[in-house]
């Protein structure tokens, strides 16, 4: 397959988003073959995340570029075009680019683009086939629609922080901007569904996606646990609300994850730690019983597991077909043969030099993802795109 091909080859995306949720979506569309033009504000030096470092990429002479690691994580396969949408000239350029685009994605505050004539209602009059995705903190409607939205605020408002952290500690955010990332994933799904409808019916539409809505949606089982029982879930550290033992356990030289999903696995696990009597104890014989007596069970399990080194626990439990795995640091993760085999670390040639990036997890058998261009320096494609008759040409 040619380097420029992909399942979304020919799809044209005008990206007015910044930071993480929107760029996560548009990088995924770009990996799948879409042509993405990223609009960046010359008054601010571009996407905010260009300044969210260190670390930054440096050239051969040690000069710092505007490619922060944060920016590079979600901005490959895009062209960077500097346009000030606050000017009449900038607004005209955006409208011209939108007239060539299939998709426009933006994450301004609700109503923020209306004063420039770049909101959905304004553009849809002339571009009825445009798929227009709006990402905001709380959505285009509702009492909080005017409030700004950031990942940490979404994690707090949407409840995930109340579930995360030590039982006796403070509420804790997830270690990465997962509310933003998941919002970007939902945006991708919505865009592709709207594109399918446009191709069948000839009409575009607006996708109204809220960071907080997406966060609430992926409360998943804990959210429905509450809706079913009326009981507010509590923080359990790494413990599972519905399965025991399903947790992180300390070994003599590290930590392992045990995910004992049924009673047969629990019996085989007890044989390994030389406590076979636990599997017949009515307090622990079934998962509901283990759930009710979590603390009493862990009082036995934790010292028992700690008597072994990590390699032994993993090897012995894998032999017994009990789900187990290591807790790895970043250096260990990217040194694994599994990451190499799955191409989850890739190298690309950026303007300052070679950069290492995280690969796309999608493995399509007939139309694989492609890595065509590295994350661009600010405004690198401005003149090429603005001077082109067809600005979305590869």
C-alpha cells in the first residue's frame, strides 16, 4: 500500500482544536489516512501544548524547537497553518478551507466562534454537507455550558476522582489526561458516524460533545453500580469493586497484578501460595463471599504473596492459568519485546531531527494506519496551504 493511502484517504479535516481532546481525535483520523490541516493562532505561538515542556526536541546544535513531547503525542500526520481568526482575513481563509473540508473540529467555548461567523449555524448555510464537531467542557446546552472545561475539572466533576486513590487518602486524578483522551475517542466515533450519514444522505450535522459527558459515560460499571444500588462507591485503591482478589500485590522485589476472575482460578492461586484451605473456607469460596470479606482475605494474601519474588509469582501463576502481570515503569514498558512486536514505539523524522512516538494501536488487516509526517513545527505549512488552489492536497 502506498504511504499516502489508508481507509480515510481523501477525507479532509479542518482542525481548529488544541491541547488534547480534539488533537487526539484528529491525529487518529490522520493515522487512518485523512488529510488534516491544523489551524494555530500566531498571536499565541500556536497550540498551548507547544509550551508544555520540557522535554522538547532539540536540533543537532542543541537548540530547542517548539516540539514539546506533549504536543508531539497527538499531532502527527497534520499540516500546521498559522491563521488569526480574529481578523477578517483569517475568517475568510477559514471559510475557504472549510469549503474544501469534509470535517471541521473545534473546541472553543460554546458560542465563541459565532462572533467570527465560524460557528456551525453560520457555516452550515453555505456548507450543508459539513460534519462539524464541537468539543467543550460541559456541552452546548445546560446550566454549565458557559464554564471552561479542562481534563482535571472533568475528572473531578464527572466522578472518576472520587473512585481513584487510596481508601483513606485524597481523591486522585488518573495519571494522564484520560478524560480528554476518551473525549477524543468519542469524537472520532461520532465523526465517522456523521460522515457515513453524510455520504448516504448528503447532509452534514453538528456533533455536540462535552468533556464531562464523556467522563460520565466511562464511569461504566461503577456508575451503573450506583444507579442500581443507590450506594455511593468508595475508593479502593487498586482493588476492584466487584471482584476479589483483583488488585496490586507487593512481592519481595516489586509489584504484580492479580486478576482472579472465577472460583477455579482462586483455588489454583491458593494452591500456589500454599493456602489451599482458603478455597474451601465459606468466607472465601465464592466471589460474592470474597467481596464481603475482602479485608480478611487480603490480610492472608498480602504477606503470602510478598514471600515470593515477582518473577516466581508471574511464572507460577501463568503455569496455573491464573491471570497475573507485572507493574512496569516507562523504561520497562518500552523495552519489552511485546511493544516492539506490536510497533507501539515508532521513530519519525521531524524538522529538528528524529523523534520517538507512541504507535497507533489499530491493526487493520487491509488498510493499516500510516505514519506520513511527523508533528509539524508551528506554521510550517502556512504558505503552501494558503497558496494552494486545493489546500488539502498531500
